[in-house]
């Protein structure tokens, strides 16, 4: 099923959406729900992401209703000695299975590609090995599975992930 979405920059009003995505069923693969203080701190970080190097957090919105249905973002990180973009997403349970994460992922790929300029870069996603939905989204978006790897998310919580990589072609 093909669905259209908009992604809009993260704003002050998105704290309520962040609280909704902090539900136990949504945080199963991310170390469990966060405390209110952790949610507030993450909201502040999301508000500050972006800038000259591209990246940022976005709410996923249904264009027909304007309703926020999830979150997605991309940001710079150093991975295996290389500067890459990392991406992650979350779609509210009642909207899962409709292709929303894939449609939002395509939007983020477009933004990340445009942000690379003339420098080739890559976009990575690190879903847990036992997260079939997120691994399927990576596959549908054209990522290549590089390897299984150890990761910490959140800090202090070791997890086993898949490293998915998508080569970006700069627009410059």
C-alpha cells in the first residue's frame, strides 16, 4: 500500500507526540519507556538538532488530516571511523502496517541526499536484530545489510543490531 505523508520540523508542540511514542509497546526494542525527565531532555535535544550539516527530527503527518502519527529523523555520527548519517523512526501503533514509516523514510533519504552536497555519504539504520518490522522497512527503502553489531541504546543498555547502509548521492 502506498501512502503519502509529510514530515515537518520538530517543534515545541511535539512534546505530546513524544510522550505518546514513549508507550511500553513502542519502546520494546529501545530499552523500555523513559522517565518524564528523560522524555523532556530528549524533546530539548530534538529541538536543537539540525543546522548547517543537515539532519534533524521531524514529526510524520498525514497530509489529509494534518494529524501527527509518528517521528523520524537523521543526524550525523561517527561510525567505524567515518562520518555518516544515522536515521530512526517511530510510528504510533494505530498507524503501523500502512507504509507510513517507508514513506517518511523516503522523505528523509531525499533530505539526507540533498544535505550531502558533492561529498558522497551514507545513511545508516541500526534496528535490533529481533525487530522484524524495522528491518523490513530498511529492506523496502533499499538499504543494504552490512552486518550484525553491538550497540548501546539508550546509553548503558547493550543491544544486538543490524547495521543497514544506504549510499547517498550528493546533489552538488
